[in-house]
C-alpha cells in the first residue's frame, strides 16, 4: 500500500514538473521575393516574415538570418499573399447529377470526401472557408475540429452544418417515392415561425457557426416550383431574430428578386447567388447592409454539363433559364450599389478550382484589387474575423500563400499556388 501511495505521489510530481516546463516556441522564417500584405498595399521588395506558434510576429525588409532552432522557408522568386477566403463551399460533396446516390451512399463516405476536399482546397490557396450545408450530421463540425487541431490538412472551417429549408423545397430531399423520401428526408425543414425558430436553436445546439436557409427555390434540386420565395416573411423573421439572439448570422440562398428582397428585409447577412437581383431587391439590401456572394463558378460549372445527360430534365430546364442572368450578376450588382464578397459554391463544380471565380469577377467589372479584397479583407469582415485573417500583419494568423507574379496586376495568378501555410502549418 505504501509503495502504491509513493508511486502515485511520484507520478503527480513528475506530471506537475512537466506542466511547469515552458513550451518550446515553434518559429518559421520565410524569405520572399515580395509580400502583398493586403489588397490595398503596395508590394514590398525582398522581405522576411517571421511566424511563431501559428502567428505572424513580424514582416521585415530583406532576408534576415534564421535563428537557432527555427525552420527556414526560402521563396525568393515568389510573392506572398494573404490566404484566400471562400464564403460558399460544400466540402462534403462533389459534383453529381445523380440525385439517387443519396439513397445508396452511407454517411461515412461523406467524411472521407470532406477530408479529401479540405486538403485540395487548402492547396489551391484557400486557408479559410465558410461551408454552407452538408446532408450528413456533424461532418463539417468534425472537419472544423480536425483541421484546427492539425489532424487533417485543410483550411479553417466556419460551418452552418445543415441547411434549414421548407418541406419539399430546395434543401429538402426531393425526387424519391414517398417511403424512400421519408427515410432520406431532411430533419431540418420547418413550417411556421415557431418551428423555424426551433430549427435555428437545434442548429446552434449541434455546433453551427451560422445559419444557412434556402430562402427561394434552387437550380439543382429535383423540384420545379420556380426560384422565388419559399419561406413566409414571418418564418424568415423568426429565423433571423432567433439566430441574432444566439449571436449567429444568417446566409440565405436566394435566386428570385422578391425572395432576395424578403430575405434582406428579414435581416440576413448575405445573399448567396442573387441571380435575378433588381433595383427593388438591391434597395432593401443597401438599406440593411446585406452583402451579395455571387458564386459565379457554380453557374460556370453547371453550364459546362448541359446537354450531356448529367442532370435530370427538370434541373436542366432550370439551368438553361438562369444562364443568361447568372453571367451578369456582378455587373448588375455593382451598378445597383450592392457590396460583393467572394464565394464559389464549390462542390457544384470540382473543388480546388475556386480561384477561377476571381477572373469571373474581373469580367464583371471589378479591378484586380477589388477582386482580391473580396476574397481577403471583405470576406474576413463577413466572418467577423477581420482582426485575425485576410491580411498579413503582426498578430494575425499565419495564413499565407505563395504565387509567381503580382495578383494586383493580374489576379488570375492566384489560380496557380505553389506553397500554402494555414495557421502556421505548411500544407503538403
């Protein structure tokens, strides 16, 4: 007994000593030919970024020597840029017109797909993403944890988890016979203000960082009820008010103009897609500070699959209907004075192609600086993380990408990223 007590005491003393030991700081010294600290800055000449324990400590002129114990990364032919932010992704899914796969694919597979897509998204230069909907419970919440802990290589994940929809609407499970549909059907549908408020509380309970709703019909769902408003005004107000009481913001998938207007009036933070935006909808958005996330790559992706039997006839008809309007969203929004932020809807098109959105935004009339800002400083503000990500500065997270060329001269250089660091960890 005395030996057992003595042994226990020795273990406690040893553990206490280990806890008392100072943690060894992990320092990385990065030499770069140039640094673009943010979209409004002028590129530097040769510079050194010092990173310690995942944070930027300093940005200095010239190539500084490497301290003992530090790791050196030498990139003299590259420009370092803040990691990009995509405000609309679906990491747990890949493009597919085969809606019936929902009945044959177990949820465990979504976990593997999400881990695969997290890695290739980070390698494409996206160090933070807002994931707006998974059909499988807890996938993106666990991916958020795994990437934060460094268990899975990938971006910082901010997630809405499940999407709140009306019964039978976009975001619910459609296209199956009644019995199958009831088994597969989303348990995140609601009817009436009270039930919709409860769905928000349920999403919060299970770890959502924000709320995503399908405020209107959608293009890729197996229902042809049009693209106008789905929720009633009272239901949307209940969703937004309840989210606000819990400290959560709301992102609203919305295509039709009156649906956009209703969602903005209810107080959502962002409109996703905004296909048929008009002056009346834009006026309400301006008055409420609502931001448009145009997801141009989503339309580009679905257009490339037209006429190939990829989609069912009901979906293909909707794709053809939105096409002429989708290509002019950025131009129209700018003319209407609506603020834009970067988001792609990756998962509708192949993950890792996210940066192609920047060139499409340029085509819509944005400058190189405006396009880069939309995916860095502006997107960081949308997330409420403007003091942590979106620029390279002391105290900010070491979310850094290396490219050849200057994105302020041609933002398309962001489509080819050679080196990525997320939270001070190099993504291999």
